[in-house]
């Protein structure tokens, strides 16, 4: 089988498939998407489909548009009414989820190739994202586990706060594949100005 | 090297241990770290620093802050050359290079002073009156000279070498201003746990407290508060930061001057940072601004606002004059007089009020100030600096001076006409109408200031202790409004005892008239724009009575200082002319920015190559490796052409187009919009959005479709393939992918909520490779693993699924070139692998790379419509596609497409155009005229696109021509007004190549 080619492979070091940039205060690296599907249910089938999908994934159904739910393998984002974006560390997610829609209860669209996932972490992760996204990233307002759909510099993003005690501030950012290189450039150029605040 | 003749031996908040060298107009000076350029110039005895805008009158330093109207200088040189910076706001740094501006040949000897002598002819609006004749076109002649003479300073044309950035920030309480009220408010709010941002435009925290003597009571208080705030985790202090704009929903623009106090920004840092602050509550503790009083000659260097003089004495250790006159109508200037005297100046204080405040008068006289009650400054005299003032008795009741006057020599005149609360940010938001406070003779924030909380002097409370207490209360209130708990018992632990309350009321006083009660000359109101009280009188006489008319007619308040020292006086003078009260005249609207803000700060990092992000196809790097040149199409970078050595664009696209027609070409079409349409009602949905029918489309078949807008104009076109019974794969044009997706979502979410259909953008999910040409099938057959691509199994508009070289593919037999063609879709991560597989497989079939320039030429030959024809002004019939519109079903746009005007026979219709002379070159955009008719106006149509056609061996074009189809066979003139060419063209069918479509179906 042909390897899935990262949109950022040209940003990676020689022999690496995915790029990483590390600094003491900030690190960002591309992570494999695994699989990503959009599952929609018709309004009258939503509860039924939600329960089935949750059952298959072993994940609690998200209750809001801000809080993702997940386990080590799968993450469910409720991104619109009656619509989930489901990220998985494993492939072939659609095969296991399609039965949840049996009986014309909704639709499933594969999107695993459409997004690039970049993890941004480190003490300055928040400051870096604040250069672009008009979202209050203060942990009191946007705690670990929450996500938002927003944009940086005209690029659509889904930002998931995956901060933990071990890793500190950390965010998984999903960006449309065609924008991945531009977004990476934005990250690098923004990082270069970070940590040099003279009066703030 | 000049000595600092006016520097006091003591005091000031400057760092006397750190000497700083700078130049002004090439002369070397020294100051101290902590000085501003203004304070350093004053310390060095420099009085003349600028020339005025219109009359080129000598001007000096007038204030000590951002309201400065006079002391505008050009800073730095080369690419960092920056005109119109306020000397009062420039922090002194070693090597600072400042120059005067708006003068020639020098500041001291400015020849343009002739304007001052001509001032009787240069009154407000003079150019409207005197430059309109003698002929109708006279203005065109004068305009050039007027525009050359106008303007202040010269901007650099070099690229800005500095970096800027934007930061989004959020807080519970933002406090603007770090004076006594602001500090107090910030501390009070911070104690509740609220996230507080304190914004101060200066380098140092303290606001008006910094103008108090060093070591006084307020210093300890100030230090304590700053330490308290700096120690708090929930407080952020932004210094050198100006809140320049207030916008909807608690959004503020703040520019932080990160590197402006340095010779150049430190490596890796920005020059300025734009904060987009979103605050839940905002406390405006922006203080008050002192007002001048107008009188003859009130603009001479050496005349300053009294509060500014205090600031120079106490903050910078500078004595601006040794022989001072203080002219006031209120108590505040007494402190200035006392401190001047204590610093060694001989001081005369002229108080326009009948009775001076007893205690202050006594204190002033104790230190040697000569206090004159009921006295006014009639006139200031001097050529380039003030030399003396003429004092006269003043009757507060009549507002008139006595007939006798006496001259007092001086080198400094301090003026105080009262104070106006500074609430520009609130005024920017409109909504809340300010109220007029008769006691202060000033506008104060109105009662309905619901959007912001106001504290301290900005409310009209001018005593320090009152400001501290008020700030404390307001800070707590702000936190409370953010739902933070405010304990009732919390006392005002921020007390600061200062006795600076006014004991006597202010006497409203705006202008000192001549002894005869007439208006006097050179009595300036707006110093930066050279607007005098006579100009205001003129505006009134000529009917420009409205404050908005006054502003525009005289340009009062329209300079870079926004008339901060002028507006109140102007309103009062106009009120007097009209015989109405000041509130009846009204006030103009303040607009952002509060102070001039660099464009670079607004742009941030979004400049140059990073102005907009670029979208790249999955095969982008492959194209780069193979020498492709790229074209920006929207925000996509598309492979434009693949030049061979020595080829330019023209040669490359002609070759690529010809090669595709003769063999086979490969084109990256991944940028096409792609939408996944699913659901049991998907066919019905498509039936409604497309003009043609979709219900009968079999599975694994594609169909070309056109969408109209509601108004009947063509919206977009593309092919949609039925993947399964309830599943379609729609493609749109590259440009309209977003708008089409939005439209479909809109329809499903708001209009047809009963339809069970889901649409999902999959543009980024799929890479798309088009192969086209007579040998396309040969290449495809070599690539696919398990798919029969014969004409029988995969006919025109057929679709199949399978793998190609192990890569999953979806193949649709469609063409944009008119040749046998296929579009092969694969998940984007395999895009490059698929492309390479096809490219390798095609080598034996002479497969050639084809960029979008060649693709454009091929589509012109074929006569397909594209973005240059789907302009939003063309109908189905205009494009010759009316037969596609179903008569059996309604669809979006079907009703309004039947409007009478859209059916007229002389509408511009889609046609082909071919040069009559085979050597002639056509360009898109040329207008079409009938031969023999003058080529004036918009013509009968235009060339939407043109290219060299390898098939026709000449230039051909597509165009829109009035009644075009009926003109087939006739000759028109294509007139290019830019190249000044007229080329005869033959009107033809747009289908130059294979009009019956046999190639595509073969």
C-alpha cells in the first residue's frame, strides 16, 4: 500500500516524514491524523445514532459544541447540530461506524486526508496561538478537553485543548490540508517573535 | 554640544546617571535617560521646534503629552524616517536623530513664512473661493500646487524594515490610564480575582502623579500600588501602549510601542504590537486635558499649558522659563506658579477672576509670585519666541478688558483655561450623549454611560484624593459586573491625602478680545491647523454654523491631534456667535485612532508574501521539482506552465496545448471545489439547485450542471456524479467552491429543512488528476489495476471506482479540453503518488505536463464557459445554454430569469471571435465596436478571454457581444484602449474545436 504523504513533508528534516520544531518554551509537531470522519444524523435519529456511535467507540456522547469527549483512541467533536467530527488513531473508522447509520439514519463522510494535525505545546503555546486566534485561551475559560472552531489568518482551524499535567499547555490543531504549509509558516514566523516581549 | 541651560540641578524622574546624546536639525544635544525629546529640547533651551501647517509660524512645545499640537518633528532617517511624531511623546534614546519639518530652507529662516503675511487671503476655505476661476478647469491647474504646498512632513518610500505583530487578548477588567484613579481601580478590581489589564500610554505608571514633586506623598502611594499590581498573577500591565480605538462588543485596539524608545527594535522583536483586547468591563481613567485661552499671538514658542510646565519641572527637572507669566481662570495654575517660583523663576500670575482663591494666593505670594486679580493677557509679543505679554484689567462680568495695559517681559507664558475630561474612547462609541457641566465649563460623560465605567478626572473630578476614592469604587464595580465577589467591608485601602481641591469656581473664558471688544488677529484656536478665532467667525458669517460644518469648513479638529486642545474653545466661540449655549452647538464625533497609529501595526505580520495564506495542492511539491511556474488563482497556487529551457509563458502554453491535442496531457485539477452530497433527498435537492434534471441520473454517471442565483443569473457550473443511490460527488469551479458550499448549507438549514440531505466540503479530501488527449485511454489503461476503462465500460460521463498502482481512485470520464479525458480522484495523501504513477505510465505515450495557461487556451478553443463569462451578469441564454434549463421543474432562479430585461434580444451573448488577420494578437478585455462606428463608450461587448489557438493557428477569443448570435459571420472591431489597437475580428460560434463533441465521446 502506498504511504499517505504528509502535506508538511517538505517542512520535515531529511529522513523524517513529519516536521517537528522544538524550543524550550514551545514545540510544535505534526501528528498523524489516523482517521477522521464526519457523521451526521437526521434530527429524528440523532439520539439513536449518537448512542450507537458512542457505543462503538466506547466514548461518551459530547453534550456541547465546546467539550470534546474521547478515550485513548477516539475523540468525538460535536461540530454542528446533529453532526460529529470523529478523530481516531486507527484507520478504517468508517467501516465500524457505518452500521450505526443503517436504516437511512444519517450520513458518513471520510475526511481523513483533508486535515493536517499539529500539536503545539510548551509554556508559550497559548501566547503563540493568541497571535492568531481570537479565542480566550485562558485555562479558566478554555480548559483542557474543550475545543473551538476558529480561524487564524483566514485559515480554518479546529483547536482542541489537550493540556495535561505531564505535557503542560498543549493544543491539537486541525487545519485544512491545503493550508498546512501556510499554517506551518505562520507558526514558525510567529514563534520567532515570541519570548521577546519587552514591556508586556 | 549645547549645555542644558534650563535643567534644574535637582528633581525630576529622569535618570541623571545615564547621559543620552541626540541631534535636532543636525545640532548635537544631551539629555538624560527618562527625558522625552520635548523635555530634552527645553532643557537645552531650544524653544523653536516647528513651523505651523498653513502660515509657517514659529511654534514651540505646548504640552507634555499626546495632545501636543505644535511640536511635530521628523524622526530617524532612511527606511525608518517617520514624519509628524510628537516631540512630547518621543522617549529620548542615545543617537536619536530628529529634524524639523514643514520649513524651507531651515527652521530658523523659513521662506514659507510669506504665507503668514498673506494670511488675510488664506482664510478658511480660501481655495474653494479663489481657485475656482476664471475657467471651469482652473481648479485642475491650481490643485497641483495646492496639494504640493499642503501636508506635513514627507513619508519615506522605502520598505519598512521593522516587524509588527497582532495579539488577541482577553480580560475581565481593562483599566485605561494609570493615574490615581486608574491605579486605584486596577488594584480594587485585581483584589477580587478578576483578570485585569492596566494600559498606560507612557513608559511610566502614574499619570498625573508623575507631575507631582519627587519624594512627595504620592510617590510612596504610587510605588505601593505598582508593587501590588506587579505582584499579582491576575494583572497585566501594558506600558507605552495606547488604547486608540473602542469598537463593538468590548473590543479595543491597543498599540504597544515596543521598540520606539530604542534606536531600532532589538533583534527578534517587533517595533509595535497591536493588541486586540476584548474586555468584559472597561474602566476609563483617562484623566482630563487642559484647555488654553485664545488671545492675540497665543501661538508663540514659550507659551505652554500650565499643567505641562508642572510636568516639565517635576517629571523632567526642567525649568522652561526664568521669567514666567501664568494666565489662568481657575485654581490649578496656582500650583504651577508656586513651583516655578520655588524653582527659581520670577513669576507673575494673572487671574482673570475678580477674586483669587485666598489660600492659594497667599501661598503663591509667600514664595514670591506676584498675583494680579481680574487681569488678562491681552497679547503675547515676540518674533520667534515670546518676549513679553501685554496685561490688562479684565472684567469678568462683561468679558472685556480695560483700555489701559502694561507690558511684562517674560520668556514663558503658562496658560490654563480649565480642564476638559478626556473620554474620547467613550465618545468613539457614540450612543451616550455627554452632558455639559456648567461649573467646569466642560462636557462630562453623560449619565447613560452603560458601555464603560468612568473614573477620576475623566468624570470631572479633579482632586487627587477624590480620584483615588472614585477609582477604587469604580474598580470594584467593574469586577462586580463581571460576577466577581466584592466584599462589602473592603475599605478603600488606597487612601492618598492631597489637598488639591479647587476652592474657587472656574471662570469660563475662551478668548480675550481687543481693547475695543473686537476680534483680534493671530488668536489661534486650533494650533496644528492654524485655525483662528477669526476663521470661526467667518464660518459663522458664511452660514457654517453647525459644528460639523464648522469642522469641515475650517478644518478645525481635523489634524493629527484631533483638536484635543481646540475643540472646546471652538464650540464656545461658535456658541457665542450664534447666541446659544455650548451644549446647543453640540460636539463632533471622535473617531479612532485616538492618536496617530502606524499602518504597520494594523498589518502586523500580514504583509508582503504573507498577506494571505496560500493553498497548495497535494502535488505542489512535485510541480516545483519539475520546474513549474505557479499562478495565484484566488488563494491557490496552481501550476501555470512547465517551461523548457529558453521558453517563456507564451511559448510554453502553446507547446503544451498542442502536445495535449496531439497526444495526451496531465493537469492538476485538485483545486476544483468538491462537495459530498448525501441523503435520501439528495436527488431532489440537486434538482432544485441545478437548472437541469437529476432524478434520472444513474449511479456511476456524471452530469454537467449549472446553478443560477435567485435573480436568474448564472452562479456556477460543474459536474456532479452519482456515487450511490443517495450519494453524489459534486464539483464546482475553483473560485466558487466556498460560495456554492455556503449557498447549499444555507438552503438546507433555512429554506428546505424538510429535505434529508447533508453536504460536506471535501475539496481538501480529494486530489484530482486530469488526463486528456487522444491517447488518454492508453495511459489510463496502463495505470489502473482492476478497472475496465474501455469506451463500453467507461463511456463519456461514466464513473468507476477501483485502484491504480494500489492507490484507491474514483475515475470520471469528463473533459474540459474537448479531448478524450478523465478526471482521476484519490484521497489527498495519495495525490502525489497517483500523479507520479500516471506520469511514469504516460512516458511511453508521450504524456506531457500541462499547466493551467494551456488549459485555458484549450477551453477557449472548445468554447466552454468559465469564470470570465460567469460574471454574475450573465444568464443561461446569454451563455447559449438555455436549452439546459428544464421546463418540467422549478429550480432556483427559474422565475426571475424570465424577467423582461433578461430576455431582450440585444443582451450581450456568448460568442467566439477570430482574428481576420492571422498575425494579429488579441487580448482579453478589448471592447467590441461595429466597424465605422466611433470607438467611444462601452461598446457592444468585450473579449472575456483570448489566447493563441494551436488548432486555428491564430488568436481566438471568447466574448460577450450585444445580440451576438445574430452577428455570427460579421466583422467587429476589438479596440484595446490601453494598447491603443483596433483589430478586426470575425464573430463565430464559440466552439472552434470539435463542435459536435466527437473527440470527447470517442
